[in-house]
C-alpha cells in the first residue's frame, strides 16, 4: 500500500495516536479519508479532461484534412468532368 511496509504503517499509526490522541483519532481518520477521496476525484477529472483534449485534437486534424481536400478540389475541373460524363451518356 503506497510502498509502505507494515512496520512503517504501525509506526505512523502510533505517532498519530500520540500526537492526535485516541479521542480525536477517528475524526482525523475520517477527514483524511475525505481529503484522499477528493484528491482521487480531482485526478480522475483531470485525466478525463486530458482524454477530451486528445479527442478534440483528432477532430481538429480531421477538419484540417477535410479543408485541405476541399482546397485542392478545382471546381472548373469538376465541371468539365461532369460535362464529359454527361456527353457520353445516351
């Protein structure tokens, strides 16, 4: 758990018991749990925001490719091609 061995965890708990006292230790533990939960939720939101940014980048790249394709199209050449196809049909 977090790279802490059992003996280190026991030392931390004993120190917390001495510093905080047995009466307030449950309150501190609940507060610490709330803080850790809030941090975990913030990290999840941050990661999901990064995923949204990646998706937006993909959409922007697709839009750039589409704009380049549209820019490369020559309306005159398309009209000439259409007229040639129309003349060939009976």
